[in-house]
């Protein structure tokens, strides 16, 4: 009698393994297909850089960075930035498998476990964190793992030190696991209140909990960081021990609290698992409260203890998120979503058993309904979570660093915009001569730094003749607007060059040349160059930056958008530098000009540092990018010479 039973057990385990493997492959394929292809900005760019260089990000995450570094060393796929993105996808896929294993353990039904895993795999927020290098998918894995091992301890399968160790380890990845504390305290005190306070037992558990926390020594080992949101050892209390979290905590009266739950948590929960999932979760809660468990339930695990543990874990994290006032709070809700998904699994199993008792095969209705719900989530979330074409940061900084920026130039901007440059410098070893200044662009945040907005520092650097580039236009900030009132700014790649030429000085004091040149296309549409001036007016040298100030006019309204191409050509008419843009750095396209209106157009240009000595010319070409047609001048040629200058022999 025992042999067939053992044989069935082997068969069941084998099938579970195959399902788990299929889930992992499918989830990883989905996340890898929709993951960002490479370099990102903001937090993601910061994490990519610090995974590669074993740095310290603004809130620590030692386990995440150590495992991430190991991952990038073992997985030779794409760039280090791409590998960092796939690292999050890997843990997202493992979290899906963990849900399958946990639900299978809890309700004893592999098909119900499969349905629960599918819901997590295509839920919007979990999916959104599996395609960028953030610690939230690893945290999701820990949420399931900690719950599973506490239940295994409760039924006598493992020692308490094992789940306690896992809790300590999880805190080295993300601190929100601390909100499991009420649930853990309830279960441990209820089950082991007599033996718990024995000195040897307490010491064992304390060591199990504290030992993994020693990973925070990584923060001291790696020292100061200047990537992203800067972390220094003096910030340990605020950043690692969460002392700064109070800055984002908000509180209100009862009606405010109720609205946060009804307007924030519940809609987000429904969005993750559909209304059908919400109903299943409520059924699961009710069933456990009434001690009516699914047929395959772990009999050694009291239903109401399981209910209270899961509920306290959910409420602890949810309460924190309700009061935590940040624009991206949805990702902090992930432990809440996942613990609610435990109830969803119970509810699906209850419905499955109920239908199976009434008619053979009727449980297929449940399977079809939840597969349909997962399909709906897949279709509706795919567009939002498809980051496979998110190449803006790569394109922007490839263009910026392709410019012949002067040696030791200063790049200034909010930290989010500078993280791709930090990656280029620290990981790719590109343009390590460039200096970065992080600035505050919102007035309310100025007091959070020791250096304020740095506007005065930037002004001094510009007036001292240092090349200064901004990643954002000053008028798009609340703190740097005066720079746009005092200096001329022109676009260089995706940067703004602050030109050491005060606006109060007309045309920077450069001689103004009246041009009266006309450019006309085949349909008779024309723009006229009224005047131009070049700053600096003296001969330019190799490596210099210059500013061409143009004044345009359209005799009539235009129905086309023309691009102005500014080129530096050598004596053999070879183009050594080219800058193409719509007038006024793209802010005044020709299609919007009023007849007779004068449009100012500042165009920055470089004389390449490797430009050969000899005669060079500055010329203008006007063309229509829609069809490639180059407009002709009154002399029936496609360019206008602006200035000739000599580059001396070094």
C-alpha cells in the first residue's frame, strides 16, 4: 500500500517542478521582452552604475547590490546596464514561482496555485518593477519566502531560527519588510510563548536575526558615493535607519484616512488582480475567519492563525503606505498586494472545491475565469510596461558625449538627469574629465542640501570663463531662472550651453553683419536672414566654442518646418563640425512665424579640437527635413558663407 502512495508523491512533485519551471521561463521571457534595453536615468541609472561599481545608493540595499554585481559577472548578456535590468526580471520570475510554491503548500491544489502565480506575473506594479533595476522584485520574493517559512515552522517542519534569519536577510534588501513585525510577533508569541524567553533560545534567535544584518557593513566598506542621490557615512542614520522617512509622512483626520484607503489602496488592489481577484480574496478571508478551509489545506496549520498572520502583515505594510506621501507609493504597496494574493489563492480554492462537489469538471469554470482575468491583465498592462523601446537616456547621452565638449567642462543639473553621465564615466570610462554639479530645481528642497541651489556658484564659473552646460533649461526650474535672465543659452546636443555673454550687451558686443540673404524652396516658400554676428569675434582656435547669432524673417506665412544646418568646413570643403536644429534651438519652428516677424536664433558650434591648421569657413544650409530638399540662395547655391577664420598651427 505504501509503494503506490510514494509513487504518486514522486509523480506529483515532478509535475509541480515542471509547472514551476514553465512559470519561471514564461515570466522571465515576458519581463526580459519588455525590460528597458539598457541605460536609464534617475534612480534606475543610479542603480545600474552602483551595481556595476559596487557603490552605495541613497538607501543602502547591500544584498541587492552584492547579488546584482555577482549577476552581472555571471550573465554575459549585453551591457552592464542591460544585465542590471535583467537582474530585476530574474527575481520577478522567482517571485512568481514562489507564489506558486506557497499557494500549492497552503491549499494543496496545483491548478489554483498556478492561477495565483499567473495573476502576480501580469499584475501591473510587480511587472513594472521587473523591467528596471530596482530592489522591489527581490523584496516580493522575500515576502513570499518569509511567510512560507514561518508557516513551515508553525507546522514543525523547520526551526524558528530559519524564518528569523530570512527576515534579517530581507531587511538588507529593503526595509519595508519591517512591517511584518506585528504578524511575526503574533505568531511567535502565540506558538512559543513558553520556550521563547529561555536565554539560550533568545540568543539563538538574536544571532539568526542579526547575522545577516552584518551585510550593512558593505555601506562602511564601500564608503562615500557621489552617484545619484549622494550617500555619505554621515547619512547612515537618516538613509539606512530610515530617519528621513518622516519627511514624507502625512497624517489627517478619520475621513482623510478613509479616503486614502478607498481612493488609493482599494483601487490599486483591484487594478492588480481585477475585481474577480478582489472577490476571491474576500472569500478567502471569510473562509479562514469561519475556519472553513479548502480541501487540500495544511491541516497542521490553524486557519485563523494563518488569517491573522497574513492580515497583520498586510495591514502593517498598508498602513505605512497610506501615510507615506510619495508620488510612486504604489511600488511600496507590493507586500500588501502579495499578502492579499495569499487570500486570493484561498478564495479560488474554496470556489474550486465548491464547484467540484456539485458537478464533475465544473471547476473548469474557475480556471477559465481566472485565466481570462490574467489574459485581461496581460493585454491591458503590456503597453504600460513595455519599456523595450525606452532608449531616451541612451540616445540623449550618446548625443551629448558625441559633442566635442571642452576638457574639464562643468555639467550641471538635477541628480536624476546626471545618472547616465555617471554611468558613462564610472562604467564605460568615457569623458571622465567632465565635472558634475548636482543642483536643486525645486524651491521646497533647497534647504535639504548644504549648497542650496548653486546658482551663484554657476554664475561665478561662467564669468570666470569655464565651459558650463545645463541638463535642463533654467526656466524649467524654480531655482535657476536668473541664469536665463543674465546669460545667453544655446542648445548643444541635449544640453544647454551657458555662454559667457551677458544679455544686457547687444549681440555680446560682436560686430553685426547685415545679411539680407534669402533661402527659397521649389514651391517658393522663403525665409530671409536679416543679420548675423559671431561671438567671440576674434579668430577661433581648435577646441573653441562659438555662438552664431542670427536674425530671421519670413516674408509670408510658411507651411513647412525648415531646419538650419550650421557647418564648419575646412579649405577642402570637408565638414568638420555640423549642428542641425530648428530656429531658436527648436523653440520657434518656421511653420509658426508671422509674416514680417523677426526671429532670433542663437546657434552654438565647436571648432573641433583636432581641426587642422589653416583656413576654415562657417556656412549655413537650410533644408526641409520632410523631403530632404535644400533651399537655394539668391545666388542659386545651397549654402551661405558667414565667416572665414584661420586656425593657427599649435
